[in-house]
């Protein structure tokens, strides 16, 4: 659980950095630019979580 929380926190901070560095204030634009890198991280997180449930 702690690792999952850390991964989500890291992804959140990465999104905030992207928004500030590229001066994005539109949530849809930020989402579009950040989706690809975060999808991989979320899939890894979900796979790890599912393995823990088995």
C-alpha cells in the first residue's frame, strides 16, 4: 500500500511540474500532454496491486 501511495504521489507531482513548466492552466490540455507517461505508471501500479490480491 505504501508503494502504491508513493507511485500516485510521484505521478501527481510530475503532473504539477509539467503544468507549471509549460504554463498550462487548462486541465484538458494538461491531461492530454501527460496521459501517455502516466498510463504506464498506473498500469504498473495496478498490476502490482492485483498481484498482491492473489
